[in-house]
C-alpha cells in the first residue's frame, strides 16, 4: 500500500486542486520550470549538504521550516536565505493541524512566523501544514496574515519506509510538469534517500532544459 502513496498523493489530488484556489498546488507555467520545496528543516544532518547540492545546479527552492529547528539552527536559516532561497512556516513543533486545539495551532503559527521573520529580516509569505493537513483555521489565518498555503503537485514520498533514492527520483522525473510544486524533506529520517534522489533529479531535469525556482 505504501508504494501507492506517491501516486495517490499526486494524481489523486490533482482533480480537486481547482476547488481550493486559495491554496497553491501548482504555478501556472508553460516553460520547463519546477518548484522544489523542502519540509522540516533546518537540520544538522541535511541542510548544509542540501544547500551545496542546490548551489551546484543553480537551483532555487522554498524551505518550510519548523520553528523549534530554526531556533536550534539560526545560522542555517540565515544560510538558506543568503543562498537566495525562500523560507516558509511549518509550525513550531510540527503539530498535526487535524488533532491540535485551534488556540495551540494559532500560537504555533504566530510564534514561527515571528521568529523566521526575525532571522530572515523579511516577512514570511508562505505556509505548509504539517502532514499536508489543511484546516479552515489555517485558511483563515493565511488570509488574515497575507500568507499563501502551499500544497503540492508532485509528492514522491521520500519519507516512506519503502522509499529508495531510485524510486523517488524516477517518480519526480516521470510526473513533473511545468509549474509543478515538488515536496521533499530536510529530515534525517530520509537523508539517505532524499539527497541522492535530489542529485539525480537535478542532474536529469537540468540536462533536459528544466530550471528550478523558489515560490
């Protein structure tokens, strides 16, 4: 069943994207431009290598950061921004929006945006809900705070126990389309999968004329 998760999370959701225009699933584009996003960072195990790899291919990305990780690694947050990437809110402790009380969720969002804004010295304009679990509270908060809830168009499932670098890279290469928002993770649980997969993705798609931009 886990092997099917990337297909369901990618193609199963595409027909419903138009019903949630306030949530960003894909950027309208004709050129071969895709949008890499990384959830859960920054981390000691992955962020530095991730930034080096993106720089090697002149690729920009959007990093959805967990607030407590940003507090632990402020220099890595600054390094992400200095490299020209963008950062977004991924809550303070990676809570599940479907199970946490509304008051707690709002406090996590506000605390994270405040700290990330301080570190980046600019406003934060994007949010991704942990586990990809949007709620009405999140949508209202985004509207009030002038933030965009970013979902995805391609979900290769690099965090799955069944994931391999070959499987993840192959899925992205086969299913990317102009304007795709691709989800990967800056998380030690998938370090051995994500980094080699990303290198293959960047090498293959760049050679085919693709570019990678930040949201």
